C-alpha cells in the first residue's frame, strides 16, 4: 500500500498582511509570493526524514514551494 503525503507551504508575507488588515488570512492562489521570515523558520523545523522513502515528489513552480 502506498502512502500519500500532502504538505503545504508555510506562512507568507501575504498571509500576514491579511491578518494585519483584519480580513483574515490572505490566500495567495497562483500569485508568486515568498515565504515570510517566520515561514522560513517553520520550514527549518520540518522533519525531512519522514520523506526518506518517498518515491516521487510533485511541487508547484511558485517561489514559496521551493523556499
């Protein structure tokens, strides 16, 4: 049996702006935004070892998925 992992990018500056404006989190969609400083720190804490047996990885071409 295969296992499917769905991993979303972490916080972006656009997400933060939506919260500051009291409009809720801003969903970026296909807008090519970068991760926030906090988002980068969140990625550093991700346990990459859970992916050691992964056979295939598919990612978006957007900046925030590669950072």
